[in-house]
């Protein structure tokens, strides 16, 4: 009994420590913005004025408040669920519904996922129809928002049932080696989804059509040919029916690889800027960043599943929370909680690798397009149009920024000085 109390107290302390540090980072970031947010960065004078900076700061604060409120509620519920005795009650209730080992496991995760989806609805509504409206971004109608919610919920339900059901069947089929079979199953499903997503999933939410500017499409193909990349199609998507935010991206793998441009991006940028942005995206493919990220994530998943196998085989996971007995699914939830604590210190390392890839892609874009000024101009426009924070706290950026702060990127491009 003493051991259980000690471990439960320790885990709660570690969770509160990690969560508190995360909130400290938020506080430092907002305080930094409040202190420096009215200063126009060097090189941004022609595009950014003090009034726009005030709007940017206000938008960042408003979105942060909503995110903070949602995070606090989620964390309170998680603590109550894990440490106040609700987990074993929920676990027994799911088991009492009847069904096989795999069916019980799927129900365990499905009900929690649907509950989380319902919990997120008020925050999504407020962010979309209050904050995004207030700053002129939202173009979504209530009907479209509801349709997206229904489709995304159905899609996530199907995927969850497929992944959880398949994994649990493999656990049952091969008790001694399920960690290997489950890893292979997840890899196969992940690659399959990447392959079919451009044709099956993405069209459920948006309309894709060939780029209307045929001259621009030809310039894009010529630039990609110089980079040694083959892309099946260059498309534009009707992103403006939901938001005025802008973006461009590559999607698919192998022969399904294609370029997608937001129609809002086409409206906001000139031809040179669009080519520079796509040259940056091409850099990710040419430098193997996509492949490296997939390999790294699958290696981490493999290590995680090996660790999960031994911890579940140990059988002491429920005792860490003072619980006598739990189903396999219930134990995996405790395991996921533990892994979130263990993985937190690696967050800045992951972010650092991501920022390094972004710098490499910027340098590639400069080399292949010969237009560092165009990419710098495009980044400034993206920041301006999306009201991006130009003054993040360095420690916050170290932990959470997958891209280098935009001021840093623009200065590097204009100075043509590689940064590591």
C-alpha cells in the first residue's frame, strides 16, 4: 500500500511539473510579446506597421487564452480520470458491455475519443466564429463547420476501429511477438493512408482542381525538373471557403505526389513568391526530410512498442496508480500517460531537428530558384496575412517551434548566411 501511494504521488508530481513548465513557457511567451510586440523588426518596415503589430498581439493573446482554457480543462479531467478512481470504474463498465478482447478494447478507446471530440466542440466554435471572425479570417458557415465535424468524426472513428481493432487482434494472435506485428501493421496502414489520402480523404473536405494559371503551372514544373523532382499534378484548393489563412504543401507519396496551393495564397502572392515557396517545399523532398521524418517516427514507434510489450508483460502498471486490476486497454492508457512524461524532455530535440530541416529547405530554395529575396518577401506576407507572432520568447520557440522564427529566417535569407 505504501509503494502504491508513493508511486501515485510521484507520477502526479511529475505530471504537474511537466504541465506547470508548459504553462510557464506560455506565460513567458505572452509576457515577451507584451514587452516587445509593438516593435517593428528590422527589414519588415515596408510591410508591417504598429497597428498591424497590435492586431497580431491581440490575435495571439486571444488564441492563447482559448488554448490555455482548453488545456486546463483537459488536464483537470485527465488527473481526475487517472488519479481519482474513474479509470477502473470506466474499465469495468466497458468490459460489462460484453464482447471479445478486441471489441472491448475498441470500445474503450472509441468512447474516450468521442468524449474528447464533444469536449472540443465549444472551443472550436468559439475560436472559429468569435476569434477568427473578429480578425477577418473565418469564412466558414455553421453548416460547413457541422459537416466537417461529422465527416472528421466518422473518418476518425473508422480509422480508430481499424487501427485499434487490428492491433488488438494481433496481440491476441501472437502474445509473445505482438510488438513486432503491431509495428508492421501500423507502418503499412500509415503508408497506405499517405498513398490514398490525396484521392480518398482530402476530397471529402475540399475541391481540388488543376492550377488555372497554366503559365505558372509550367514554371513550377520547370523549376521542379531542375530540382530533379517529378510531381504528378499541380493543383489549387478552395481553402477560402473556410478561412483566409494561406498555405501550400506537397501531398501523397510515390506516383501520387502532388503540389497543392491554397487559392488564398494565389491571391496574396506574386509569381516569384509562389515559386520561391514551392522551391522551399521541394527542398524537403530533395533533402529527404519527409523520408527521414517517417524513419525517425517509425523508429520511435518501434522502441515504444518494445517498451510497451515489456511493461505490459510486467503487469505492474495498474499498481502505479493504486489500481488492483485493469483490462489490456486500460493498462495501455496508463502506458500512454507514462510515455507522455518520458517523451517531454525530447520535445526541444525534435523541434530542433525540424527547424534544421526548414533552414536546409530555405537554402535549397535559394539555390534552385535564385530568389532569396522572393522567399523572404513571401514569408513576410505569410506572417502579415496570418497575423503570426514576430516576437516569440526564445525558450518557447526552442520547445514548440517547428520552424525558425520568421524574423530569423528572413534575415538569414537576406544576408545569405547559412544557419545551423
